[in-house]
C-alpha cells in the first residue's frame, strides 16, 4: 500500500470512530461535572488546601463517571478499536506528567494549583483529537481552556477557585455540544 493510500485509510478509520462514538462525548461530559463541582466548592468558600485535596482525589472519579455516561448514552468508547488506538496510552502518560509540577507547587506556591490542574489535565486533548481525525476541534478546547484560565488567574486572582473552574466546566460543556454537532455532520471518506 502506498503512503498516500495508507494515510487515507487511517484517516477513514479515525473519522469512522469519531462518528460512531460521537466524538467520545461522555468523557468531556464527565469533565464538565468534575469542574462544575470544583467551581461549586469554590463558591462555597472552600479553603484552597481543601479544594486542592478534593480536586486531586476527585480527579480519579472522572473516568468512572465517563463510563457511567457511556452506559447511559450507549456509547461504548472503551470497546471501540481503531488503527490509531495505540496512541492513547502515550498521550495519557504525557498528560499525567503534569502531576510532579502540581505536587511541587503545593509545597512552594499552592495558589498555582488551579492553574496547573486546569491546563495539565488538557495536555492530551490535541492527540486525542488527532486519533479522531479532528485535531483542530480538540486542540481548540485545550487552547481556549488554557487562555481562559491563565487570564482569570492573572486578572482575577480572587476567582481562582470559582470562575476559573467554572470556565473549564463551560469549555467542556461547549465542547460536548460541538462534538455532538460535528460528529453528526462528519463525512467519512470512502
């Protein structure tokens, strides 16, 4: 098979998975809930140390919540197999490498925790987008999220535990809508 044919076949496979799984929307839907809860905790006046501890421990609930949403919406993203699926493990390993930075920040600059968490947990989005043949859409999520949280962190320091996580929840929610619309319209080349 020629390189051009191979690339075309791979793109067809990636787009077909994107269409089948509706962009994997249960995962960002779980992210919406997680960040919404963090915003709620901030608005309740939760101290930073408690907020951060809940954020760290609560991050472990994102994947099980995504599985629950997948079951509710009959979206078997864990059972779907594609030729590009092997890229997911290194993408998640790369994303998880933000944890040493956030652990160090807790000791010397705990106010950085919401910023590092918000950006660090999005580092895999461009690669996930590539695996679906939708790099631009998924990269837009990560870029908008990073810019929004940085601006809030710099310009509204009093909103680091409220508006910052709320903005991430909103970006997630808008991404879910975009994924549902785009995956319904995507054409898989023949």
